[in-house]
C-alpha cells in the first residue's frame, strides 16, 4: 500500500464519469490511494451523480476501501483501497443510473479477486449515455473471454429511465489475462443482433431490427437481428435498445443504441448498422466503444496487445493517460488513414 494519495485531475481530457470509475478501479488494482479533484467539472451539474457514487462505493466494498467525500455532487474524493476480496455483494444505484457503467468499474476488480465473485447491481440496464446491457453481454464479455477472462452476466430484470429497478448479476473467477492480437483483416461471416422493448408494442422492436438488417443487407452483409418483447414480470418501466455485433474467432465488433422518445425506431436500427459498417470499412479490429473500455484489461494482460480502431476517441485517449498514472504501461498510437493502430505493452510484460 502506498502512503501518500496520488492526485488525479478529474477534469483531464474527456473529464467525465469514466475517468472517475477507471481511476478507482486502477487504485484498487494497484493498492494506490488516490485523491481525485475537479470531478466532472465541465459537466452540468458537476460532481458525483448517484451512479458515480454507486460505482465508487461498489469498488470500495470489494477492496475494503476507506473513502472520503462520497456525497451527492461532491467534486473531490479520497479513496484508499485495501486488499481485493472475493465473495458475494449487492449494490443499488437507487435511481435509473446505469448498471453497465457501475459494472465497467467493477469487472476488472472482480477479475483480480483471489476467488470467485458474485455481484448484483440494481439500477437502469438500458439508459441514455451508457452502453446497453446487451452490448456488455454480446460484445465486451466475448472480447474479454478471448483474453481468458471468466465472466458471466445474467439479467434478472430490465430497468429504464426514470424508475430504474433493473437487476443484473455478474459473476467472475480468477484468471490471468492473455494479450489481445486479432488479425488485421477479415470480416465476420454475418452480423447478429437483438432489438428488445419492454412494456411497449412489439412493432417498435421489429422496426429497429428490420431497419438494421435492411441497411446491412444493402451493404452486402448477411444479417440476423432477433426481437424480444418483455412484459411487466421481466422489466420495470418502458424502454428498449438495439445491439448488433459481428464475431470472428479472434474479435467482436459491435454497436448499440438505447430507444429514445421522439427518435424513430428505424433511425436507431440504421445508426447501429451504419456504425458497424464504418468499422468494417476502416479495417477495425475493435469498435470505438470497445477500444476505450478494453484498455484497462490490455494493461493488465501478460503480454503485448495490438488493435486497430476507426477512431481513438477522447474517452480512449483519457484512459491511456489515466492508466499511465498508475502503471508503467507503454502505449504506442499510430494515426493512419481510416483510424489508429494501438500497441499496449504492460509493465514488465513485453
């Protein structure tokens, strides 16, 4: 355990909630106490929202952390982690705050626990500004499984804005993460997808799925997009989402959108199809969302990883900077036509 807290500027780069979540995860993984100031300083309102509080408290519970400043809208916290522990845990965001964003902070810590972990998180499963639950289930977790991770996600109930109430169980087992080196070329044989709605007419899901499949088909890609209609026993509130993904043996590309009032279902389907087609055209081996979410795992892997992405987003660039505040990981970014090529050399693991 380090003595003096490491100071992290929470307004650096993208400066949002992802910086905070990744910082406390890295603190737990390295046993480094941190003081994070100017949290979400450029957001309105600034400071900690309920989902950020839930993420920090959840990571803190897994590592027995001592924490200060964990109150709503706080712009500064101190987080002093203890040893990561295994076991069963339960966390409630208390609002429709995103379950998937809380899990983004928890999953790397769970994988580093000395034994199996089981975590139940209650909140919003498919909400604006966060990855839909099926993106984690069908894109992020399959990517992590290719690195040797042993993770499962089980949705017990879906939940949406403004009520929340969705329940997701995540389980993990200890593992050593392998490096990630997908081939630079190659397209998936087909694109799969799932469009779901809860307590809404079935035609909304059908229109999302149909528009995605038609757009992909027009571009010469075989597409199979299933639909799922959930009732009151399976979901709290009304909502929905669409996620599409293309799997190869060595990688998965995906895209997702959450249903929004006033946005036509067809527009959501076309948007996810266009996004994955753009990734394929650029020769990407990770989509733009996975590229930033996977960086912390690549920094923990036992060997050098390489990937190509259509765009290195501000989230990804902030994550690269943040990992460097805790680990001696070497990142190399080569800007090329159509995107970026990224090499990740973990500390002492070249």
